[in-house]
């Protein structure tokens, strides 16, 4: 599979969904494969570096390549081969459509996200009060 696209509806305002899903302190809560995520700066902007730790000390590094507050967040690996784009759209004051789109410039995705991963994200965001 060269690309993977998943869309979910979250019953929270777009700014809360955006803030929660881009905050590296939250990633391990909804993505079981990521044990830790850190950035060189927060809040993110184009050029911000995100580092994910999987198992052991193995880390993958990604750079923010597109950023538009409450609308768009794209990470690319340093080889610019793997990309993941989160797109956010307010459906009303308390409902957000979030699209997760990951793709490879060359080759196939080795471990694409499933809808279950994003359903967990949705569940966590909807269950808690988020302070921004």
C-alpha cells in the first residue's frame, strides 16, 4: 500500500482536536506503537522537528512541512519519502472532521495506521476536558 486515508468525526471544537493531536505529550496516549514523542519547540511551526521513540532507543525524526493553525499539519521524514498530513475541518462549533492521510513517495507503507488508532484518538479527546 502506497497511501492510507482515514477520516473521523470528533465531537469537540476544531481548536481542541488540533491542539490535542499536534501536542507531542499526547501522542503515546492514542498511538500504542509510539512510546514517546518530543519536539525541538512547541507549539509547532514549519521546520519544527518531531522525534518518535518506538521500542528501545530507536527514534524516527520528522519535520513539519506544512502548518496552518486549526486546519493543516503535515510531517515528513528527513528523506522526504514518508509523509503524514492531518487536515481539520469544523463541521459546527462542537464537531470536527479530521482526515489522516499518510503516503510514501517511493515504496509501500510498512505500518499504516488503522481506523482503530484514530478511533482511540477520538475517544480520548471526547472523554476529557482539554486545557489550551
